C-alpha cells in the first residue's frame, strides 16, 4: 500500500516538473527575463532537487501543493517579476535586514526572531 502511494506521489512530482518546463518559454517572454531557457531550466531543476531527499508523505504533499500554487501564480501572471526572480534565486537586490534596537520589548525580539 505504501509503495503504491509513493509511486503516485512520484508521478505527481514528475508531472509538475514537466508542466513547469513546458511553461518556461512563455514565462521568459511574459516576464521579460534576462535569462536563457537553459538557465531557467537549470534553476527549476535545482528547486526540485533541493527537496529530493524528502520522504515524509505529508511533507511531499505539502511541497507538491506549494509547487502547484507557484506554477499557477506564474502561469496566470499573479506573480511579479521580482517574486519570480527571488524564487529562482536570480534576485539582485539584497534581502532587507531588520534593524534591532536595545529597547525592543520581549514580544518584538521574539517576533523578529520568528518565534511567535
């Protein structure tokens, strides 16, 4: 039973990957990207390979859902060019740094640290 479910998940991942690759030429045109198809294909492959060691079925399902949503947002042009660049790792702008002050409350320090 578990192997059948695993095979179905694997097929869904492969299907998502293929659909992402099919949309690359259109995405490059729509978002006026300064990258070749080969470069974008390599970035997309890297995004999938980043999670290839995940074996927990719930985590795989969650990653599949996130991938489906990212693809839908990109295809429907619900993303901005900067969001796509950030996702592909080509964003040239540095990530903003939150300045911390000594007088911040415990709540704010926890919030900045992401512990809420």
